[in-house]
């Protein structure tokens, strides 16, 4: 079974999936080099995939949090400007 390319697409779904997975673990430029594709293409593919990936991760961690009995909530301070106001 070969990889399919959708209408008005230059890259297969398999290529797009692999490029996104690789870009999530590194940079778009590195992924582009590895895929031998333009960095702008990898960035576009990545930006198109981010909302669905965020939703998938959100659902996964929410499910895990609900199933965990010894959940600990950590709170960190952060400075809006170095040496200034802390939230």
C-alpha cells in the first residue's frame, strides 16, 4: 500500500505525519534538512497540525490526571520582568 497524496497536495499524509512528529522533537529547520524539504513547508505543515496535536495531548493528560489518585499540583513563581514583579 503506497502513501496517498490528497487533492491539491504535494506531500502524502504519511510524509506530513512524519515531518510533524520529527519537528515536535526538534526544529522545523532540522526536520526540513532530514526530510529534504523546504523549511517553510515543514513550518506550514507543523502549524497546521499543532491544534489537533494539542487536543490529543490535552485529552491524554486529562484522562491520566483523572485516573491518578496521588496527583500533586505544583505552583511556580515567574517574573514578568527580571528582578521585578512576581506572579
